[in-house]
C-alpha cells in the first residue's frame, strides 16, 4: 500500500534517484535541490515499503497564494493514483486559498485539469529558466 504523508525527512540519494528517473535538471544541483525542498512550506511524500516513489512540494505566503513547483512520481509507478494522492494532500492543506498555481508540462495538463486546475484566463506562463529539459 502507498503511504502518502506530509514529510520533511527525505534523503538526498532517494530524492536524486526520483529526479533522475524523471529527467528533471534540478538533479544536477543536488545541494540546492535539497535546500529548496527542505525550505518548502509543505512537502508531501509517497512511499511504498519505505521506498520514495513520489513527492510534491509547495511554496506559499500562508494566506492567499500557493505555488506547486515540483510533483514527481517514479515512472515505474505511474498510473497508480500516486500523483492524485499527492496533489489531493496539497489541495486539502491549501483549501480556500485564493490562488493555487502550477506550471504543467503538456503531457500533464489533462491530469491537472482532472484536479480542477485550468488555464488562467489570458495569462501566459513566463519564466527565466536555468534548466535544460524544455
């Protein structure tokens, strides 16, 4: 059974494995990645028999706005509802916030729409990005 919980006890090796398996460039900056995750307003992990198989984090002002920068599930475990459980835990914590925001890769848009996310009117996603996977 998958255990999803608010967690701040994560090891660098298990996190890097998850990020590398998903081809996320933040794995190339392990010290910064770990600091960022540990400084998150919320961190939710999914474990199967103790193995980290997913995580999501949130950055928030604590009142009105929350941004979900990372949500990853190990590719071997895709399609098992893990991502949905991670995001439901986050949406429970931030229920009633004025804005819940994220940036979705094209392949994940349908998933996030199923959770109630939608394109923000005429807004366009904009960023200065130091990664290489896009």
